[in-house]
């Protein structure tokens, strides 16, 4: 994994909890990023489906928590759990195009949670020198062995989220720039 000093500083320097946001197809390396660079507990938004149970179990093995829900099922309850996690000092993670897509279509749940808890968003990007793309709805990335993964971060302060619809459009565009789909 490679990260520019400025990106690493963004990831490590925020003393308060953050809402960590990444596209669903970059989810594979998120636990490792947090383990290496963030140094605080994380609670991730995980689908209430059977598939989500696997991810919740994986999160548990990695020492992470899970708030079970999505935009289509138990979303309000999960958002409440994420806000409480932030208020108790945990970071939270959200994939705004999950759990079923469409890929790169930004749903506003992360913004709502960050606004309610008055915390910054930490946008996360990953670019792979070599990766397999699965045939799933999101083209899920699995980096190949010995692949270089370039990590990018951008922080968005709570004040920038005041206009929810404008913020959703801006955050979606910024998240796309951090995550190019180029793979050699």
C-alpha cells in the first residue's frame, strides 16, 4: 500500500470520530486501512441480508462493529446506531452505493449520519496497479498478489454538508475522482 504524506496526514490526524465513506467495490481493503492508519474502533454499515451476515462476521473477526441495515431495509435503525457509535467515540464506515447499487450512485445516508452527529466525512479512494474485477453489480475489486494499492483521502468538514442535496452531488463527484477505474 502506498499513500502520499498529505493523504496519510488526513487519515491519521483527525482526533474526533469521522464518517468514513468509500464505494462498495473498494470495500475489500478498508479493514486493513483502518488497522494500519486510523487506530480507533470502527462500526460499519452492513446490509441486513444474509450476505451482510458474512460481512458482519468478518468485521467481528477484525475487531470492528456492524450496524445492520440499508436504504431499503432497517435503514433508520442502522442510521441511529451509526450516530450513537459516532457520539460514543467510534468511527463509522458507509458505502453510499451499497448494498445493491447501482454502482457509484450516491445515496445520502452517510451525509445524514454525519450531519446528525456533527462529524466530518473522510472520503477514501483506492487505485490498483493490478486487480481482478468480479462480475458483481459493482465490479468488486480484488487486488492481485503483489499489486500496488495507492490510497487517497479527503476530509469534508460538517459545515460543508449544510445543504444536503448540493453536498451529495459534490461528495459523489469528489469520491469518483479519488477512485479511478483504471487497472493495468
